[in-house]
C-alpha cells in the first residue's frame, strides 16, 4: 500500500505538477482567477494592445448576472460587474437626455495614452524642434552673415507685390503667429506659466488665449485661400527650380541662380504653408466643432485595408474609434503639424528680415531695389523690366 502511495506521489510530482505550472505560466491571469492583471492595466495605459476578450465578452447578459442580494454592495448599492464591463466596452444600453455622438460613452481609457503623450513626447518634440531651429538660424547668421546685395544699387525700384497680395500675406502671417503664441500657451502653460504667474492669473491668460485662438483661426483660413488664389500660378515647379536647388540658391555663397517670381525655396515654403496650413485648418475645424468631422477613423481603416502598417512591421491602426478618440488624434495632429510649420516659418521670417538685405522691402513696401531683383529673381526681373519698357515705348 505504501508503495502504491509513493508511486502516485511520484507521478504527481513528475507529471502533473509541471503541467499545472506550465499552464499557470501560459495563463498570466490564472493567479487572479481570470481577472485582469497589473500588467494588463499598465499596457492599456501605455496604449498597447491586450487581449481583453476575457472581459469584453462578458458585458451583456443580465439574466446571468447575480441577483443584488448575492452581491457585495455595502456603500452604494449592489455592484453589477456585467453592467460596468458593458459601460467600459460601450456595450451597455445607456439612455441620456444629452444628445450627441459621445453622450453615451461613459468610460473611455484612450485618454490615458493621449494625456501621457501630450505631457511628455509632444512637449519634448515641440521644444527640441523650435529651439533647434532658432539655434540653427543663429549659427547660420554667425557663419554666413547677412546676405548682401552684391552689385551696385541703382536707386530704381520694381513693383514686387501689389497691395492685395501684401494684405493676404500679412493677414496670414499675423494670424498664424497669434495662433502659434496662443497655442503654445495652451499646450505649455500649465507646466511653465503656472509656476510663474500662479493658477488664478494663468486661468485668465488661458481663457483669453483660447478665445483669441478660436476666433483668429477664421482669419488664418481666409488668408490661406487668398494666397493660394493669387500665387498658385507662380509656384508651379519647373526646370529652373532644379538649378536653384543644386546651388542652394546661393545662400551659402556664390552666384544666385536664375529664378522667376518665386524661387525653389519660396515654392517649398508656399506649398508647405498650403498643405500643412490646410491640414492645421482641417484639424482645427474638427476641434472647433467636436464630433462633427471625423478625420481619422476612416483613414485608419483605409490604411489597414491597404496593409500600410505592416510595411513598417507595426500592428493595424486602431479602428473603430470612439468619438473622444477622434478628438484626441485631432488635437495631437493639430499640434504636431503646427510645430513643423512654425519651424519652417521661423526660417522664412529670418530670410525675409535680418537674413537678407532688401528682402523685407518686397512685403514691407511692395517695391524692391532693381539690383536685388536682378540678383535673386533674374528671370522675373527681365520679364518685368521688358514689359515696362514696352509699355513706356508704346505710350
């Protein structure tokens, strides 16, 4: 009898215990009785995918739920796990007097990764990009100095931009800089301005910044349309742009390559403003009118169907998106693209002011020195002067 018990014990030790241990290893939730683990919670907060079917599949069978008398509910009524899982996975039958796409979504943890990214990576990206751009421009000025007019000035001027063109440019420039300043206050204010001004003063600044940002955005959109209409015909790429790019426009020294009314560098800035500015405007409208313009869900679905994430070894993009997630992606996209365009505009401001002699006159007065025009936009200058002489000769 003892031998039989010993053999059973040995079999248990050698065969069954390792199998059970392996089963425990394979099922990370075995120790919790099938509930979620700390690892599940941390991965979800980091925005990583988890297999939570053990919860999401148990959301809607009221007949299977325990009766209230059998549940623990000492301080607030009986707890109904099925109901709370239903709320968590947007499967519960929620009714509300509030109308709107997001009214019945009571629990949405996509905001965890959004908040973390907004507080960390987004702030770092913006600070490094804008700070790095300003540093690079400062070093360029120290090394290259101001780009001077090489030839002798003639004292004669050429009309560079008409009044309506300058109006569109300055409306766009002013509105964008105001939007950039108020946007930075909104994004960085809690971290950098509250310690300086205090919560009450910052609250006034933040509310004012939000009001200005929302209303000045319309001027930016109008100006974007104006400059596209008046300048698009002059910003179509052509062969002269290749030569300009090959010589970097003479920005680092040497002869300035021939150029039309806009050189390749200005064309790059123009299309950056139109494309990036248009994207900023679209995402801004989505934020001004929440849940009305869903920009990301359909896009993610299309990219997944094309297999684009797999090209980079990544999982499929999240789809479908809850209404709040659409707004979170819109806010991040709005901020990231704005940072990129702001860095480009910093370079444009530099070259149009202290970086190049005579450049500011183009937008300041609408007239430029003839020698400046011949050096920087020789093709345009010859065409303009030729047309002017023909007109005067005909008169």
